[in-house]
């Protein structure tokens, strides 16, 4: 399930380091208000047998903003989405937002106009096409063809060896975390965007590289719906791998 926030701001642009990085702290802050015990548990130990953080979010989008070279334009009304396969997480965010008219997205104030829940698609056919709005990031094993480690664990981009296997394994670990059918198959990769890197830490912290992708995935409908509300690849709680609605 997702929450879609529409807002407005007087800012004309966002700093590149503030495109996705502020979301993680913001969502934990909302949980601290709306579901403090749940938020503390997830922040401390993650969720389920693998200790994963079961939420994701996208970058703010400004549909009416004119593109300007070198900046992330923020003119006009904006939209940002948060999601989690755990209903209690989404309910915690929603409860907190009832009393918060302005969100601090880094140094930029977002004045909230509307908050609406968005149900995940049902995927009754057992197949889903996921296209991401933010880069999918994965780490490789660092092993060569013989299986021996030949380099340190490194970022792995779509189209590179191991990427498909690691993404499929990540989807299955997420399903196991949620207690739903883990038999998820990455059927194919239909499109790969250009490599992008976004700051994910506060205060100009490190960047994670990846690329937006479109993939076809098969599995149990309940599993696919849960994954749609979470994200593709690693680091979803830092805004990576957010799937288009």
C-alpha cells in the first residue's frame, strides 16, 4: 500500500543531494509520531528473518515544472509517494500526517495539500511489469567465473553479470521477510536507463549508483502486490528502486 502526497512549495529547485536523501529520515520521523514502537523495532533490527527495512519511497515529482539544465526544477505543485507492504507502517505514516501540515524535505518546506492511500495492483495473472522511477542498486559478489573472489564486493549495474540473479534473490528474500510465497521469478529485463547516482545520506553522504529499469516478474499475486509497495533491488528505504504507480 502507498500514500500519495500532493503539496506545494515556494522553492524553484531542489539541491541534487536532496532529491531522494531526505525521505528516509522523514519516514522514520513520521513513524516515531504515528507508530513509535513499530518504528523503533524496524530501525533497530529491521523486519523478519533477514532484518530488512520494509518500506520505500520515490523522489518528489513536479509535473508542471519546466526543465532547466543542471538543476532539479521544483516549480508548481508536487507529488511524492511512500509505500510499504506492511499496512501498519502506512497507517503510522497516515496518523502522523494528520497533524503535520508542512514537511521538511531536507532544507525545503513541502506544504501538504492532500494525502491519499493507494492500493497496490492485484496482479491476478501472476505476472507484473515493474518500471522504476529511481535507480535500482545492487551489489555483486566480487567473484569471477571460477567462483573465487577476484575483487571486493562492488556495485552491479543492470546488464552486468550477476545482476539478474541478485535481483531475483533479493525479491525472494523480501517475500520471505513478509511471510508470503517466495517463488518469484525475474522473467526478463525489458529496458535499462542510463547510469545514475544519488546521494542517500544526510549532510552530503555517500552516493549509490544504479539505473532505472523495466522488468517482468512472475509469482503469486499477493507477493507481487507486496513487492510493488516496497521496491526493486537494494536500499529501498533510501529511495532507490521505487516502482512507478
